[in-house]
């Protein structure tokens, strides 16, 4: 006949069974703890490195290149154009066109327009009525006249 007894160990109580033959058996040990979660894979070294910053843009050089490109596209257009901007006389602003050719055509098609200005970087087209003067020192605009424009006679 088997006898059962309890033996106390520091913080663990074991149940021991004593067999008739004197052999001591121990209860089954507890299940092992679950394995720790597997960490996510590390990205390749090249992917974790920051991409190099794009080169800085020289805005002045970009503007000059854009102006020269647009001026050369106007060379064979047959439309009056020049570097600079017509001052004052705002008639319509930010007309929806993409080129100085289209800006000149928009002015020509509108009876109230005498001059046009085209911004070479932002592709902005402004139509002018009676402007008070032209400023040829403004490098980021191309401007022109409608064929309706007749310069006022200057008295001497």
C-alpha cells in the first residue's frame, strides 16, 4: 500500500509518494514556459540608412534657364515679346495657360487686353489693359503686346 506525504522545501511543496518497496517518486514537473516571441527581422543595412538628400536647387539658375527656354521658344512665334513685365493696368490675373505663346493668344483673343505678362517659373499669365509702363529689369517675366496696342504719341 502506498503512503502519501508532503515535504516542504523553500517556496515549493512537493508531493511525494512512497512506494511499498521504499522507492521515492516525484510528481511530474510543470510544463516549461512558452518560448519568447521571435523579434522581427532587421532591415538590410542599406534600407535602414537614410537616403542622401537631393542636391540643393539654385533657384536663380533655374529661373534664368526657364526664362531662356521660354524666350527661345518665342523666337519664331511671330508674336511681340520681350523680357520684363508690364506694370499696373491689371485686367485679368492668373489666366489658366502654360506657355508664353498661350498667354499671348489669350490676350489677343480678349478685346480688353493690350499687354500680357508670363512668369517663367510659375507659368502664371496676367493680362493687362492700359499699363503705365514696362520694366525690363524684372528677369523672371516675359511680356508682350496685343496687336491692338498702339503706343501713345509723345509730344516734343
